[in-house]
């Protein structure tokens, strides 16, 4: 595998780093915009709202406090809120209150008292609010004038001036501070983004390396996950895929080996007997007939093998469709069992136990093939007694019919039962497969049952035999087969005879 050290702009690592840095940069730009470029506008809005609240507070202080206490409170308000407040009493004495750190504009605001006083005289509400130009005639000042009067207290004309721009030193401090904030934020963004991108991409790179091994034909690989759920799910999925590919590859090799063996044997016999006819028995009618029968039988075996392979292939590829009709399963079972009567001459006993007529909705030909395959399998492994029993019975719920095919052969180990449906599988109790059949019968049974979405299975005991079964829902209920029950007065059950 080649490692490309060149910067990849499309990689997750680069994009994670870039997006993180861009996000941080956007936040810094917003911070700069709000703190520097829009500070004056923001300050003016906030200052106006604050001044309105302070004016209300001064009015309440005048109404609820003595004159001396009121004057002390005005002094505190002016100093703590960067305001210039002038009080003119009834005798025309002016008392000024201003911020302790800012006195440069005090004279200018003192001169504006007369101007604001003229507006106040013409006001109908005993107060006036307006904006005026500041000291340098570029920035604005919020000016407020009001008459504070009471029968029991000294009356005042109050003039309040609130600058609507921040102090220049404040802007300089904020700007200097933002330089440090920007540097620290971008540095941290780079470090954190590199750490996160590396942490995220490291398990992905491990998965890629494992996937390259899988692509080169190394199956059964276990993909490692990480701390992230999505990557763990990906690793688990790829691990499952790797295991399934390994199974599929092993099955493929086994299939090729078995098919090659099954093809080689009949082809060899066909060639051998054809040569015997040519060289030895061509003029002998009896021997020629015998040899020709062998050739015909071996040709039939080849044809059966090819047909079974095509059937399994169609079913597993999803190209096989069902022709579902209602038919008598009991009659179909009788038909199949009757075709095995020739086996009676060889000492086999194949019986059918069918106490009633069972009607189902399914593909009749496919179900017949299932019964035939199960009987053929039972005949091959039925044991010394050569007995095969086929039975049809109603399920406990009386809504379906179960077909059993039972033999008394050597049986199958319990840990191998789930594998008998696989193509060419040979159990430990039957390591040498007989030459009859294609080895695909039970695999075809499984695929037909899956297509019908029907229940099927196998039960076996070593040394006692094996029973294969499948279950189909009834399309109609034979009422004569289900005797009704009646409850007597003593609580006992009586079934109709």
C-alpha cells in the first residue's frame, strides 16, 4: 500500500481542520465587528436605555427622599454612570455633579444649560429630551431637562448630559485585548481540530487498510472499531461481510470440488461403457442393452444434477416465482409416494399416514418436489430396516398441516442439524456421500420453504433416525376432522363421536 504524504484537500482530516478553523475565524470576526466597528452604535443604544432608567430613578429619589439625601444620591448616580448632572435651585444657584475621572467636557456642558433651559420653558410636560453635538462637534450627547418641584421641598431645574460614545481609552483597550483573544482562539482551534481530525481518521485508516487486505483475497478479517458509534457500526458490518465472504469462498470451493466429482464419475462411466459397446458388446444384444442402460442412467444423473443446480441458482437469485393455487396436499403426497413403489422390490417400505384430506394454497409442483426430495433423502439414509414413513397431521391450533418424513437411520448430531440444508454438506455420521442424487435436495427444500414463508425443520437422534418436517397453513378446514367438544354440568369435556 502506498502512503501519500501529500496534502489531500478532500480528506476528512483536512476538512475537519479547515471547518474548525473557519468556524473560529467567523466567531472572531463577529466579535471584532461587535466590539470595535459597531461598538459606538451599540453603546449609543444601550446608553440611551440606561439614561432613561436613571432619569426615572432620579425622579423617584426626589419624590421619596429629603433634599439632602436626594442630592447625595444624584452625586452617586453621576459618578457611577459617567453622567453630567446640573441642579439649579430657586435662587439660581447651580450645583454640578460629574464623573470623577472625566472633567474635560464639564465646561461645555455648563454652557449648554441655557440652551436646554429655553427648550424646557417651552415644554408642556416640564421635561425635554434632545440630542446635541458634543465637544468636537462630531459625536452626539443625550441632553435632558426637567423641573423637579414639590411644596415641601426645594424645587430644582435638572439638566442631565450623557455622552453617546464610549471613552476612546476603552476602545483601545478592547482592540488590544481582541488581538490576544484572536491569536489564542486561532491557536487553540488549530490544535484541537488537528487532534480531533486525527482521532476520527485514525480508525478509518485502519479500516481502509483492513479493507485492502480483504480486497486482495484475505478473508475472515476482523475490522477494529473506535470510540464512535458510526465507525463501530461500519467495522461490525465489514467484519460480518468478511466472515460471510470467507464462508461463501469456502462453499464455492466445496461446490466446485463436489460438482467436478459428480460430473467426472458419470462422464467416466459413459465414456467407458461407450467404448465397451464399441469394442466388445456391439454385436451382443444382451450386453449391449445392459451397457446402454448404464449410459442412459448416468445421463439421467447428469441431467438431474444440472436441473438441481439451475433450480438452486434461480431460487437464490430471486428469479424463481411461485404459481400459488389451492390443491389437495394429501392427494399430492399419495402421488409422490406411489412413484416410489419400485423401491418395494428392493426391500424398502415407504408408507403414507394421512387420516384426512388437507387443502393448502401453495405452488403444487414445488411442494411435490419438497416431498420427493425428503423421501429420496430418507431412502438414502434410512438404515437397515429400509423403512420410510410419510405422515400428514393437523397442527395443535388446527389451522395448518404438518408433513413429517421419518427414517430409522444412523441420525445426525445435534450440532450439525442447522448445516444439513447447505449444499453438499456431509455430516460426520455420513462422511462418504452416496453416488445417488445431486447433493442439492435439502438445499432445494430450504429455498422452496423460504419462498413460501413456511416453517420447516429437522429432528434427529443419533442411532435412532431422523425426521424432516414442514408446515403449511390450511386454505380450508375439514370440519369432520375436528370433533367439537361440549362442556357438561360437572365441568368435564365430551367430544362428539
